[in-house]
């Protein structure tokens, strides 16, 4: 009796378990309903997430994986994606899900769709797969989503302040990584603070600064996701209302004269120094460009041509420094045509004032150089004697005697600029633009003329070679002489004058915006020096 009562209780309290194919599941099930699925071969239970196996079994594979980039406002290289998916219904009830990226294997785990993956690298395309897990195990991975690029705010730019303009500075920005979205704007801030100024360009003139105040700058970059962190500070600049400087402009020195005659012992005069001018306290507006010309030294005379004057040197619109005068020579001339003298410093060719008597050099250009030295005309018995070229600091010397112990004329002295020379390693012992010495007269003199201080070339010794003027000093070249005593002798050539130079001494530690011609820049004693040894330009 007791057994039958228990059987009736089971039948009436639990009822029979429905069964059938998948399509036969109850149409309006309640949570906890069970159903034996003949298509799947196991008991199912209805849950809040749908029908799942009621027997011990791993969860089904998730499906329909879709990723969406959600990087707005995210820091650079900390992107984010939301990954949605459908729960697989061909297995046991899942308790959690894991999303994994490729590349990088960044993951997110949670109990339901969607899941958010963070830490993604900016501007990188990722696909995603999903697995499901329950107490019995983990499903296989889902099919991968389509690739989605992670975007964030940009990385910080870098910048430099490359000019010191009146109340402003030109800022050059080097963009960082975009974060996967185009940069639309840069914001620049000065320190000390003035205003925040924005631009979409990578070169920008920041205005409203105070002249004489030192500034640095920082910048941020903005794209559709947001704004980057601030850059490191730029170099320091100090805007100025004007640039004040001293300018040394030296022209090319003249070439030394040569011997070319059918008569005895004629020799060439020394070349004159290039014109030298020193302009002080010159003021220029920031942002202006100034062209610089460096004059070449004049060619020395030889058996077929006369010596040549040096070429002019210039700075911007300032008056030119005049090329040094060429030493007189005997090319196609006779004793009656006069003495052979040094060229004038900063002038024209040397020449004689009266044939047959002592000759005098042309005067130099005012303020740029001195006259060449005189020569003696002693007639054929003594030969012609020659004078040295004029220097920037004094006249060229005339010969000391007719006799056998005399000397040909020395070049005039150069001018000393020791501060510039020590700062820029130019000049000769601090001197520039010495005149060239005259060549030795083989018939009556025993010593050739010496070049003037500052690089002037020595005259040729008997039957020897003269010395050129030192380059980039504007010094004159030494004069030539005869090969051997006697008539009908060809002469040794005179030497070339030294090339010119332009040196700028800026009266503070100032960096030019741009230069051409590869000048040397030196900061010394609170001043900035630019030395041009070749033609170029400078922009303040």
C-alpha cells in the first residue's frame, strides 16, 4: 500500500517530462521548465538566457561577434573596443565569457555581452574572438570579428622656437603619432604665460611677447578623440625689437706684380691690401635677410698678363669694401715707363707718376687702405726697384737703397682686431689686410720686401717664388722677380692676393633664423659671432 501511494505522489507532483524535437519545445516556457530534446539527445532546461543543456556539458561556442572602436578621449596607446556577441545555445549554460584581441592578446572577461577591451595600441587594427565558460569547461573560440582600428588622442608633439623676432617667435612643431585619427589643431602656450594660441599648421608665429623676456613654449595636439598631453618645453628664446651688431668687411687683396721685359732686373710691386671697413652699432629689424659677398683675391701677374685687383666684399646695403690694388709689373713696358710700385690698399692698379724718376703709389680708398710704396727708377745701370703694397693700417714701403745691401719695399701693415680674431680663429695674430712685399731686384738689392702684418705675402727672393696673401684676411700678394740676371729674361710671377672675409659680432647671445654659405657661429664673452668665408646670407 505504501509503495503505490509514493508512485501516485510522483506522478501528480512532477508530471511527465515533455519530449520531442527542437521545434516541439514549449512556446511560452517558464524558467526552470525542462524538455527532452530528441534532436540533441539530452535534457534541456529553460533559463533567463534561453534553453540550455541540463546535463553536465561545456557551454556552446559564442556567435555573431561584432567589435566597435570606442576610443574617444582615451590616452595615446590606451585604446578601447566594445565587443558584442550572441550566446551559443548548442551546449551547457555559460557563466562567463572572455574576449581576446589579435594582435596583442588583450582580454576582457564578464558575464554577458558586450565586453570592453582596453589598453589597445593606437592606430592598430584588431580582430576579436570569444569563448564561453561554465563549471564543466570552456568552449572553443568563436569565429573572429571584422578588423577594427583602435583610435585615441594623439601622442604629444615636440617643438622648437627658431627665431627671435620683434615681440614674436616662429614655432616649428614636429607632430607625434596621430592616435589613428587626423590631427586637426595644435595649441601653443608660452612660459611665462601670455595667451594660448592655436593653429592647424606645423609652423606658426607666436605673437604678443615682450621684447627682452626669455620664453619657452609647449604644445598639445588635438584630433576627433580629444587632446594629447603637453609636449616638453622648447628651447629658450628672447624676442628683440632690433638686432645690433658690429660688422667687419674685408675685400680681396690685390695680386703681386711680375717681371716681363727685354731689360735687366725689372721686378714686380707688392699687391695692395683689400679695403677694410668696420661698421659699429648697426641695427637691423628681426626677420630681415642680408646678402653677403666675399671678394676673391686678385691674380698675380705672370709672363703673359698683368696682376689683378682684388674683388669687393659687401654686407647687405652697407658700402662695399673695395678690392686691393694690384702691384705694378713690367708687362710690355720699358725703363722709360717709370718705376714699379706697390698697389694701393683698397684701390686701383699701382702706377708711376713720372717716367724715369721715383714713382709713387696711388692713394688708397678713403677709410679702407693706404697708398702703395714708391719705387726707384735708377736707369739700366741700377735696374728698377719696387715698392710694397699699401696695407689697411699704413702705406707700403719704398726700397731702402739702390745698393747691394738694400731691400725691396715692404707691404704696409694690417689692422688689428684681436677680440674678433680670438673669438673666430681668423686673422694672423689678430691682424688683417696687410700689403704684399715687393720682389727682389737682382741687380741692386739683396733682400725682397716683406709682407705687412695680417697675412701680406712676401716678395720673391732672387730667382725664387713670391708668397701669396693669406686667405680670408684680404692681404696683398707678394711681387715677382727675374729668373736670372741679364737681358731678355722672363720673370717669376707675382702671387695672388688673399680672399676677403665678413665677420658679424652680434651684441648679445643671438641665434639667426637662417644662414646660407655655412658661416661659423661662435658664442664668446656674451657675444655671438658669425664668420663668413664664402658668399652667403643671414636672416635675423
